[in-house]
C-alpha cells in the first residue's frame, strides 16, 4: 500500500507511522529522516538543503520533493510506503501526484489522524524531557515522574522545551491549519481520505487505522 499520514502536531503520527509500517511491511518515509540522511551522507540534495538551512531559509519544495522521489524509488519501497510529514502543503501534494503518475502508480489512502485542539495542547505542553538524556520523556498527566521535576531513570532534571510551550503549540497548530490541513480537502476530492480518531490507547488507534486501510484492500478485491 502507498499511504500518506496526516494530522496536527501531537496527533501521534510518528508513533503510528512506525507501527503501521511494521504491520504492513512497508518503509516509513519521514521528512525529518530524509533530511538527516541526505545531509549526513552529503548527497547533492543534502548539500543543497543544508545551504538553505545554514542561511536560515526554508528548504524549497522542489528539494524536499526530489528527496522524497529518490527515497520512493529505492527497492524496499517498490511494494509500497508510508509517507510521514510529506506532502506538507497542496503544492507538494500536486507534485507528489505528478511523480507517482510518471511512475504509473498512485496513492491507496490518506490516513487523517483527528484529535481535538485542546488535547493537542495538553499532550505537547505537558511533555517534560530529561536534561541528561532526551530519550527519557515524561508527561505531567499521562506518565508523570515519581518525583516532580526529576527523571525516574537517571535522576536528571526534567524541563519543558521552548517549542513545547502552550503559546508555541498554538502557533504550530495555526501553521498546520493554514498550510497542511488544506491537503485533506485536496485528497478528499480524490476519495482517498480515511479519518480516524487519535484519542485513546496507542494499540486501539493502530487497530482503527488498520481497519480503515483494510477497507481499501477489500474494495480493491471486489
């Protein structure tokens, strides 16, 4: 299957992308991973992207699209892929359609993870990170440390990242509504969108997603 995963920040896209890709046996293609891989390997695209980033500028869509195209052409992506963080706007969605059309393939589904805005703010603004090891992550409501402000694992100080503050989260949501959310209507016009609730236990959300995607497979067999 060829899937695009969309949803606001805090919807759990990263978690669900990894789980779904494993269940469906297709590669998880993340924009962040693409940038890091191309920059660390010093590919021509990576060098170009880094030149924009070092200058404090946004990387142009055409560079992002070229990276995604190159990754989708790799052998492990021939039977399908899950795109996470791309496309990020309608122009990227149109470019992706053109790339796939040229390859004689098409998307099977666009999975939209739906979550109320107040829940997004609660999820992100409640995160606390260990200063000693950023992989030690807690949440003031869902996974609080045994001692407030202290990491259970190593005893390090827990802090809130600047981009996790409520004001910053709401700004990120506004950017999502303005730039990325319009791709949902774009794909709805193609009959590709499958919207599921991203509330509840992680396993339940994965099950909902797989059921939504299985409907597409069942329809193809009819």
